[in-house]
């Protein structure tokens, strides 16, 4: 059966990036529609009452399916297209991958992204003025704590959740990649995490993310360098 997929997303949104990585890893073709979500466009609100990205729309022989929010989309893709498995094949592996998904989407986003991305990206998009230096410092300090934790996981594992690549790696890479877009990740101080990120960054599914650019928001010089 032929299915037409359309992903409504914002290129520098970590949640949208997770879905893009999963679609790419599973080799599922899709068209992408870039959405300026902060302008609260009516077409996005009609698809997702929260007015947030990502939204995946599938049009097929059985009609239209609208999927909202990254976790719901990722779970759907994993159940509907189980190969390659991105949550692990054992229950304990799936539980750990889901734990880390929650870690990045809640704890990391709250302690790091809500400061660094708000100050460096959202303020620019919303024309809210210059970044607050205290908020940037707080976000950078929290980032180092999270990188230390990731390094401890990778000291004992091949990937974040265990022996195999999982959605946990895509969640971590999605969040870090947007922070890295603005040059705020101290990679030199965390070589194990840098090596892991370079490995994820080198996968074919990651290439479209490296081409992302937004007017007025230039990436760091090393952003799209696979061997930085």
C-alpha cells in the first residue's frame, strides 16, 4: 500500500529532529513542511491543538492519520515499522531507552534547553532582546552536569541505552545537535561523549539535519563537520 507522509516541523526543534532521525533510520520517505510555530499558524493548530511541532500526517488507502507530539509519533513508527528496531529487542532494553527518552525530553530540556535555546534562539525568533547572561551561565553549567552523566553511561555501554543504537541516542543527539548549532557544547572536555556524537552524526539519517539553516541564526563553524 502506498502511503504519503508529511512531517510538519521546525528545523531547530529537538522534538522534530528525533522524528526526522527515526524516519530516516527506518528509510521511510516523507515530505517536510517547515512551520514557524511561534506565529501560531491556523493550519498547525488545526492538526495539533497544542500548536506545537512535530506533526506527522499519513495519507493512504484507508484515509488520513494525524499523529501529534514526538513520543506518540516515535511509538507509532516503532510499532508500525519494527525494522530496524529502535527501542531494543528485550523488555529491559526498551525500558532503559524509554527512560532516557524521558530524561532528554523532560530533564535535559528543562535544565539545559529552556535556558540556552530560549536565550539564543527563541528570543531571536520572538524579537525579545538580547540574551540574559545569567540564564546562559545556568544552562551551560547544567549542560556540563548532563554531559558528565552521559560520559558515565558510555563508559560502560556501546550506546546510551545499551549494546545497540536506540531512540535514546536519537533523543540525545537531537537535543545536543541544536545546542551544538549555537556552539555551546564543550566537546573537548567530554571526549567519550564527543566520539559517540560523531558516530551518530555520521549516520545517513543525520545528514539532513547538518544542512539545516535558519535566517539570522548562523550555526557554529564546526556544526556540519563530521570530524570536528
